[in-house]
C-alpha cells in the first residue's frame, strides 16, 4: 500500500484533503493525524474491523485499548453509561485538551476498541486538524499514538512515516506537535479517581475538580517492579524505547554530569558508539562526546516537546549506549521522568 503524506495548514485547512481523509475513515481505513500531544493513528471507533487494522498496522497487542477521540461532549451519551458529574466538569475545564477520561462503556463501543475492557477511554483533542477530521468524518475516531508498538511516540509526521509507511493509506502532516507527551489519563470508572498516565495536566490541576484524585501506584515506581501492575494496559509494556541501551542518572547535577562523563568514557574506550542526553544548561560539559540537548531545565515544556524526537535521533545515529540526565518531578517533569524511565527499561542509578 502506498502511504500518502499530505501537509495541512492548521489556520487554513484544505477541505478537499480533509474530505478525502474523512472518506477513508468512513470506509473503515486508517488515517494518521496530528493532535496537540502526539500524532494519532485513527480509525472508526465503533467499527471492530477498523480497530483490528489499527492493531495490525502498529504491531500492537490487541489487549491494549484505544482512546476514542470526540469533538463534542454529546458523545458521552453514545459511548459511555453512568457518566459522573465530574466528567462534565473536567470536560468544561480541560477540553479540548490533553486529558483522557476512562468511563464505563456503552453497548455501542465494540470490545475490539477497548481491548475487551468494560470501560472506554475518551478524549477531545484541541488540534484544529484533529477536530476538523472528527467533525468532517462524522465518526468517533479511535486513535492510539501513531508509532510502531514499542517505539517512541511520534511528534512529527516524519516519525509516523518512518514507522507506518506502506501500512496505512494516509498521513495528515500538521508539523511538529506542541506538547510532545501523550495525554494525562484519569480513570473515573472506580470509587476513587485515579491517574493512570501522567501528562501535561497535573494532579494539582485536576484537584480543583477531583479533590481526592490519586496516582495509580504502578506509575510512581522507579524500578521494573513486577508486583505493581499498571491499570492502563499500555503502561505495562516496554515503551518509547530507543534501540540503544539507555541509562538515566539521578542526583545533584554536578554529580550526574561527572558520572555520565565517566561511564561514557568507559564505553567509548570499549569501542562502542555513545550518545548523551543532556539539557541546554549542561550540554557544554561533554565537549568530547556526542551530545544532544533535549531542552531547557528553566522550562521543562521544551524537554517534553523534544524528548521523543531526541530518542529517535539516537537511533538514527546508531547510538549503542545512551547516558541520560534526570529531570525534576515537578509539573510536567513527572510525565517526562515517567516516559524516560520506561524508555530506559527503569535503568536508573542515583549518584
Ligand atoms: O495523547 C494521547 O492520548 C494520544 C493521542 C493520539 O490522543 N493517544 C495515545 O494513545 O497515547 P495510546 O493508545 O498510545 O495510549 C492509550 C493508553 C494506553 O496506555 C492504554 O492502555 C490506555 O490508554 N487505555 C485506553 N483505554 C483504557 C481503558 N479503558 N482503561 C484503562 N486504560 C486504557
Ligand atoms: Mg502509545
């Protein structure tokens, strides 16, 4: 199958292209599209066959449920049952935006979309191209991140092309995404609201509406502890991983830099290709090594935006060992460290 990569201008969307994409979706085909978080691989959320196509294209285990993207909260009544008042309040405060809610699913949502679960994940993205695609197609778009399973999520259309070329008919290119990490997932289907995946929307922000919101204990772990199984099926898989062996170092910045320099020098001496994941503030401390700054510590949103692209770049350079600095766990820092640790297979050392 030939994959068409088409650029769209967010401010002035070419509706001929949009109609073509919408028609593919209505026909049960897949279209990749930008959202404000990462690119999604879309298919009809109420069509079990489309869900199967998504799993096949990504090479993803089919017990890992998909997020259904909507453009209007009217969709709650079609997709979910027992919608709590908080869902409407959260929608009013955070949608369109990088928040996904888990609710009890209605009979309309096929088990293939929810990986067999009795709950459904719902999100209203804020990207104009994504919203236009949902509205133009008139369907609810089931969309996981548009990467091949296990690879870093795509933050540019080129990343989608790299992973899914030949497997899907169309990619809508809206340039680089703004946030760069997947949405915060909050589960409203149980007694206590739980955050299943940290993202741009932090617990502090959610507490306004959900005073007792807590993290799923499995996402706070710092090690690959097998006794803590994540409630979001996708969080249990090795994920976001670059091909090289990534190790993270935690501690005072001085100690981290010194340790990374020492470890990198050893691997270079052994003849390996080595790269360092650093920040604007520290990149100058590794003059003799291959180093990439992922963003500035003064504004960790920049780190979030560049993280997955940087991990892919390490693959392109063929880095065999990658030594990474840690980031704060404040605000978006929590989501950054969650993704970084998963990418590292939880290889982290305190120095
Ligand atoms: O920002 C995002 O959320 C992006 C864009 C495209 O919207 N989508 C995304 O989808 O990250 P995906 O499939 O890569 O991640 C969805 C996560 C997985 O960890 C999955 O297990 C979890 O959401 N999930 C989906 N439905 C669920 C459910 N009913 N219960 C628990 N976890 C669920
Ligand atoms: Mg994903």
